[in-house]
C-alpha cells in the first residue's frame, strides 16, 4: 500500500518493469494501459494523503478521480484503488473486474476478461499471492487464497483455495495441471 512519496515512486518503477517498459514515462500517444496504471497509483497516493487530512490535495484528488474514471471506461477496467501491490501488469484492453475487498500481491499479470470477485453480495473476496499470472477470461471467485508463483490458465474458474505454490491451474472448476510456476509468463525485468 502506498503511504508516502517514496512508496509512490517505488510502485511506479515496479509497475513499469512489470509492463516491460524501459522508458521512464509513457508516450504522448498510446501506452494507455501504462497511463491507467500510473493514474491508479497516483489515486492511491492522493487517497493516503487525504486520509492524513491534508486538504491541499483535495483538488488534485478530484482531478485524478475524473481522469481515472475516464481511462477506466475507455479501457474497460473496473479496478479499485488499494487492491494491487507493486508490479501490476495488465496485458490488454478489455473487461477486467476486481472486487474492492480483494487483495493481490506483488508482480501480478492480468489478461482481458478476468474477474476477481465475491459471491452472493459477500464482502469476502480472494487473497492472491505474489508473482501470480492470471490468463484470459479467468474467474477467481469467493473467499479463497491463491499461493505465490501460481499460473492460472485461460478461462479457468477458481472457486477453491490454491495452496501449492509454483503450480499451474486450469479448467472448470480449476484443477492442477503441472508443477510449472508463473515466472515464464511474467516480465523478465522482474527477475
């Protein structure tokens, strides 16, 4: 969670590495996903400042909120602040829905069509570990835990906890496919 300006810069740097970016800033045209992630991190930073009652950041917080909503609608993302640790990598435009009470560790890579949510109006959402790859169309639903270094295949439906670290899962409902970890699916700059 971002609590200081140093945290903010560390998150930005780790997100850029997770996206495979070697530049320090997005291009003026294009790089929309990177711009979204930077806006998300800026939102988290402003929210931490507003929690500390620093009224000076009220106008930047409002401006950031409007830009964040615009990018969210444009890209099809429903990703709340304070869910993902540093190293978030979104692979493509497309619908991604994340529950506000979900917790996702460092270096997570998401593809389009992913849903990380709760069931039946519950506020108990998934807790996902570090270095997790989530393939296209995967659904992770309910009060479950995903271990570190797990790869979840395309269109998998995960409704039970995955406690074995460094494994690959797929299918409906998801079952273990192999003992391969997620590292081959993540940016080489992270390792």
